[in-house]
C-alpha cells in the first residue's frame, strides 16, 4: 500500500487515498471493539484527535474503560503506551525525567538524563486534576512543545505523541481544576457516558468467561504520521470555513455574531484555538468517512467536543441548570448555516 500522503495529484488519487484510509479506520474500530465494549463515539473522537495531531481530555467516572481504551489503542497502532497516576505528591521530574549522577566508566562522575514516562507515544495521564498546578504545567507544556527541557538540554518527544488525560467529574475534593488556559491545549474534551444494559451484559460475558483477546497492530507510527499529513490536505470550502468562524465568534458575549441568549448564558467564549480544533478534527472525520472535503455535518459532529472546555457558562446559565454542553448545543441550533449575505 502506498503512503497515505504520497502522489495526490488529482481527484481520483485523492479519493483512492481516502478510501484506503476509511478501510484502515474501520479496521481500527474493529480492533478496539475486540476489547472495549460500546463507547464507539468515544473511540471515534479519540481517533479524530490522534490523526489531527492533538490531545484529548476524557471526563467520566472510574471504571468506564478509559485505561483499557488507551492500552488497546497502543496495541492496535503499534505504539508504546505509558500511564501516570496523578497524585498531590507527584513532582514534575516524575513526569518528564531528571538528571542523575553516573559513573562514566573512567572514574569520573557525569550527569546523565533519565527520561520520565512522558517519553512514550500514547500516554494516559490518569486523574490529571489531582496533581499540583506545577506538575500539571510540566505535562501540558510538554504536550504543547512536544519536547522537554531538563538541565538546559532539550529532548524531543517521539512522533506521533498522544496524551489522553482523565478527570473524574464527581470527586472534586482535594483536586486542582485545570485553568482555562491549560484546558485550551486539549484539542477535544470527550465525555465518557455510563454503559448501557446490553453493553454491561457483554462486558460481563467477556471479562468473566475468557482471557482478554489479543489485538493485532493495524498501523504503525510512520503510517500514522502519513495519515496526519493527509488529513491536513483535506479540502474545506470557504462557506464551511466561514461557518466555523461564525460559530466560534457566536460564543463571544456582546460580539457581532452572538445573540441575546449567548450574551446571557456565556461568561467567557472560545479562543481561536477552538476554530483550529474544529477544522482539524472535522478534516479527520471527513477522511474517516472516505471524503476529501469537509461538510457542515463534520463541523456539527466535532464542535461539541472542541467547544465544551473552551466555553464558560455564566452564573445565570448555571442557575438555570445549563452546562457548557447545553449552551453550545443551543448556539449550534440557532446559528444559521449560511452568512446573512449568502442567504440574501
């Protein structure tokens, strides 16, 4: 199979590459489904983020399969996997690594860098809101820069690199909520729902009667990087791009694209990174569907996960029982698909 991103010179070749990736995407879903029951929407959103080159914040109660998902993805993608349990006493060096004194074999003591667990390709940062802000910053800066600087030396992280951070929405006592500026570094925030009755029955059948099934590698790191480059080349038409811009600006209270409800329900709107996240994730979703162009449907599918951690509801909205998801859903529902001048 040729590289995903090679030789795209005409529409026919582009469609062939998209069809090839769509088949690979289906194999990835099937591979993950051999171990993880249900949660297909969660799996899809994590894959969108991976191939968009971003990171994911998973929010859900314990026991919903977040660790199993990350470990299974590592197997299916032939990537190294590591897990860090965030606790109040976790230090930045426990994440990124540190310098230690070693014997160089000639009777001299020299400083040597010992890499931390962040030097992997798929990292599960479990309960990230339980660590101190200093340790959170060490992780999030490495996510942004894709490099770690220790002792004046910069060490590049491996490519591809995906962080899936989790937080429990219920147990907030003794936690350090991520500041808005740090939340903005996650491409998507994915809500992990509770399992349905049929899924729970299947979980019991699989986990109490047989050993965990093996998962064969579907892709490797090099092919993932090729797919990330291919996703960047997916076409987004000017009207769709304009819709994304209007959608993000509609979250800004008092802005020209915000209506009266948004002004009352939103305290802080989404940053420009939200528009970038929507476009890059929508391109990957189109690619998973075998298309070389982004549709409004792609934007609607990815927008909630791209906006829910970037839009802060007002006190009035919270008093009315509205969370970020409901506020964002209302904006998407009310925003015209076409700009006023286009509609005219």
